C-alpha cells in the first residue's frame, strides 16, 4: 500500500532522495513550503528539469514560451543550463 508523504501539490515532478531529504520541483509555491532557489526563465516555461554534468551540479531544463500541440509549429524550444550548489544523486 502506498503512503502519502505530502498532499496539496499542484504539479510536482522530478523527485529525488538526497542527504536524507526528498527534493522535487512544484510549479507553484505552497503554504508551509520553502523555496530553496529561484532560477529566472524570463517569459519562458521550464519543463523536464534534471541535474547532470561531470559533477552533477548543472541543472538542465527544457524551455519554451508555452505548451500544447500548437507549440510544435513555433519551434522555439531550447535546452538551457544553470549551475546549482547541491549535486544530483543516483541515476536519473
């Protein structure tokens, strides 16, 4: 049987266990939650974020100005990176 660890999230993704803690992203801040760091993306949305690189301290994010089938014709997607303080752990 599954056990609920945290409820009331809006769009959780990318869960990872690291240093005895559960790390994940949620697109919206929840009451009682804590934002560790905000990486600005301007007018772009970030999807499919993953830590990697030789030292696992590079955050890779797929970005675009929107989502949905109509975005395929725009072809404005990109893969962007940012350096972070805490390295990723385990396998993606």
